[in-house]
C-alpha cells in the first residue's frame, strides 16, 4: 500500500507570492491533516479535512487555506508569502473518523526568500 | 487548553544503554489520546503508539515500552538496549476525543553513539 505522498518535496518562493502544496493520502483514508514544522514553533496543526469538509482548524491567519477533493486528495495554499512561512509542511492521513494514528508524508520543504 | 511538555531537548547515549524520554501533558478533557512519533532525518513522522485516557496499562513492543500514569499526567517512553538506528527526534502528542488535531511537544533529539 502506497504511503502518503506530498508534492513537491522542495519549493523556493519569493515574499508576496503564493504557493500550493499537494497531498495524496493513503488509499481509503478520508481524513487529511496538515501541520507546519519550524525550528522555533515546532509542529503546529493547520487544518483537517474529512470527506471534503474542514473539520478542524488551527490558529493560523487566513492566508493559509486548504481543500479536499472527492478522491480525498488535498491541497493547501498559502497566499502573500512571508519569510516566516518558511517551514516543513507535513500532511497526514487517517482512515478512521475519530482520533486515530496519523500516517505522515515526507513533507514539503518551503523556503521563502 | 491542551499542552505537551518534553523537557529533555537532547539526550546522548552510547549504544546498548537504556534511555527514557519524558512526556508530561495538560488537558481538561476526560477522553483524550496520547501518541509517540519518531522523526528520522528523512523527515517523515513515524507512528509508534497510541494510548487512550482510559487505558493505563503499560505497553511493551520489542525494545520499546511506554509508561502511562494519569496521576502525574505523564506518558514516558523507554528504549531498552538502544541502537544507532534509534537516533531521531521523538515527539509526544496529545489528541482530543474527536477529529485528528494533535498538539505536539517540542520533541527530544536522541543521539545514540556506537
């Protein structure tokens, strides 16, 4: 069974640009969550989607948004990039509706210059 | 509010030593879940264990064992006879009853030297 796939692996953007990251969950998994990992703030929850609906949202500005498609694939978008958005963005999927082990992808390393 | 504290920033041991990683959590919920994840240098988080708040039984899986004590709000992780391949960052996390939002601790860097 293929794991969680995130694309691209690395991305370099300039301040003010926008970026879209993609995540393909494990086949059959309907929940997709996104996390931001930085040296200063650690791992922080961005949002979770389940069956195309946002189920939970973390404390991030509105510049961070996401969506989930009918095939459970998810994208997250960051608009008007700031230097502080440089981070490893991790996507995780799970198959159960309740709290359950998350299976993480390798992440997308975003660098904002 | 939920919070997870991993007081040990970095631990260095020599191969075959036993090592315990501490995790203390805070929550007002009666139903919650605790997790440990391992993050090797490649970056992905690898799930190790999930424990719900009603199950205080300790668990052993090979060289790994976990000690959950609600009385002290702790969920410690012990690696017995550590190996170089155990070198990684280990995260403790707290999850709520519904949904998959996890609150992570800051992580403990474990370095196992041969």
